[in-house]
């Protein structure tokens, strides 16, 4: 598949105020795959990418079928992504709405909720979710890829911009930028299997 850009569980954060500043508290438990303590322990499975596809007859079945977001091990070139390892697929849990992007609407909110919940390990505050929609998902193309680390760095910036001084644990020690910072992949993942993109049903 050639990369292309075409036109167009978790506990919720609780908002409160403190001296006129916005504060968000969160369950500080480390998400699955991480250990407790000050620093997160990042492994190769944490270096994952959100791959959204919509309006594609091969992947979605028809132009009217729901958009889909696959979670993949990050790869760093079109040749490598030909045999990318798919870990799982995100499902919409936001008011049972179908996901979508490339516009600002309810489908974008559903997609943002799914991505942010998976990336952070907790459900996002509503304002965080909607700002992620407007700043990121409303302007992406029908097919996109977002690395989890980039999502978390965006979220950390959002918290800073809003004067939040209580962070979820996942944001206190951000993941590496360099791929080798996650450590080596086991041999069985060095030659990833080809992912078959099938329609639903």
C-alpha cells in the first residue's frame, strides 16, 4: 500500500478550579504495559501508531461504511509499512457514535475520544477532546497516521497551555522520540506479518 493523503478502562478526568486556574485530577495508575514508580517503562509495544482509514472501498467496504482506526507497531518508511504489524483496532465508545475526521463534528469527537483514551490510558476531559478534534483531526486527510508519542506530547502541551499542574502518570515521563529508545524488538517482530485489511461483517 502506498502512503497517500487524499482530500477530503479508564476513569474520566475530573475538572475543578483552584484560584482561578483550571485543574484536572486523574487516576495515577500506570496503564497496562507500564510499571509503577516515577518513570514509565517504555517497550517496543508502546511505540504504536494510529492509522485511520475512511472512504476506502477496500478497507471500509463502501464509501458509507464506518471509518476505522487500526493500532499498529510504528514503522518508518513505506516499504516497512507494507508488512506492518496490526496490534488491534479501536472501537468507538463515545455515545455509540461512528468515528470520522477531516471535519469538526460528532464523528471527530468519537475518533478523538478513542485515540486519546488509548494513548493516555484514561478518558480525556471533554475540553481536551474537543481541542484535539479542532487542532488535529479536523484537518487530517481520509487516511492518516499519528504516532502515540506525538499524541502524548500534544496532550502534555495542552495541559501546560491550560495551566494544569496535576498530570496523569503517563504524561510525567513522555515516551522516547527515537525508535531505538524503546529497546529492541523480539526476533518474531523483526519480520512482521502482512496485515490483511478486511471489511466488517
